[in-house]
């Protein structure tokens, strides 16, 4: 251990949403241990979330291998260092084979009701009474890039119509209708701008929503910015509406009023976190959807029963409240 530093090995999730929901633990540790230095282990898609951390020593991209040798590979990368703390949100056994003063390892409870993933992460550090809200560090350069990308006049409505599975993807045409009602004549964001977000594989989304507003009021970020820049851009939005996805959690972490659209995912566990966040679903509960598609293998959309009017009403209510 280098004199004056407290090295922390932080092993986080593969998926973007899970990594965001547990990200507040890093800030809590950084605030309480001023000389902390972090080595973050994350999956390939989640790793870029941590590149702007000010107390970062290294990011280790953790890729699973078919032969199961990924844990041994990680052990070889980190075994020579004397750690002050190992935080393992994956619940592996690796910390047992490392030199460390303390360990905080996720253990799945044997009984009790499931809790939100933010609470679940907080239990690893035994701070569930004061859970750490999701938080991502962004550099001055990232923030300035976001200022340039969002420059203009009028409030911004941010939409993220994509998801990692068709079953929880609300039709993009309905997102367009919501945008027109909120940004159009008589809408609460009349005269505002539309910002659309998604990954490189979602290029069609931008094309589907271009007609909602005039060209000079359309901000197309689909496949054009990295995750942290998207997060920084979301800080400039007045409202976010999106499917249950990593972008939804990025929006809530950015502090923008967030409406998360849910169907075949459990909002009690994965709902957007924060006082400015709301969950909207159709008439069916999560349990009712599970009953008709127990293994979530059907290539059908489970969001078709969520009406446009329900989403618009929730958006207007949240805008009024915030």
C-alpha cells in the first residue's frame, strides 16, 4: 500500500443499469475516505461510466470467458497489491484470495422480500438506512461537450425509446405522439426542443422522431455520444421519458425528472431512483405479465397495453411537481 493512500478494489456489474444503481457506493467511499484510490472492475459496456473518476487508478474491463477462466485472469491482475478494501458486488470468492484489510461482498439473502437494487447495493456496505443515491463523476471536458451539444433556446424533452429486449420496448410511434403533445401547441413544453438518445444500433429511432419538431429544435444523440456525455447532456433536460434501460437510470442519476415506462420488468427492484422519478405501467402488473411469459422468451412486446394518454398525464404531473 502506497504511503498515504487507501486502495479500493471495486467490482461492479456488467450491465449499465446495475452499474449506475450501485455507483453511489463509490462516491460514499470517496467522501468518507479522503485518501481512497479506486481500481474499478466492470463489464465492457459499463466500464466507460467510470473513466472520469478523479481518484481512479485503473479500470479493468471484465469479460466473461466460456471456460470460466475470467475470475482467474482477474485474480492474476490484482493479486500483487495490498488492498485496503475489496467491494465485490458480484458476490464472488475472489476477495478471499487477495491481501486486503477489509471485505464487503454481496450475499444474496436466503429469505425476506426483494428490495430495490440501490438498497441491495447499500447493504454491502451496511448503509441501507442511508442508501447512496446513484452518482457518476463527469470531468469538466465532458460537461463542456454537453453544453455545446445542448446549446439553444427552450426546455428539452429527452426521449429514449430503446431497450435491450423487444418485450419492454414501448413503440416508437407512441413516443412520437407523447413528444407532439408535450412540445406542441398548448403543451407544457411548447416551444421546447426534443433530444433523442440511444446506442449505435438504434439509428432508426432518430429517423422515426425527426418529424416531431422543427429541425432546429431536434437534438439527435443516437449513437453519437458516449455514456458519460449522454449523462451530462441529460442534466440539461427538463424531462426524460424512456423504457426501463440504462439510459433511464442515467437520467435519474442526472437529476432530471424521469418517467420510466415499465412492463415485463419489476419496478420494485429496478425503478428509476430519486424523488423526481416516476414509474408508469399499463393495467397489468409485473406478476401478471410473468404469468403469460414466465421465462421472458417470447419475441412480443409486453408494452402495448400502456396508452399514450397515461404517459402524457404522468409527464404533465411530474412537470407540475418539479
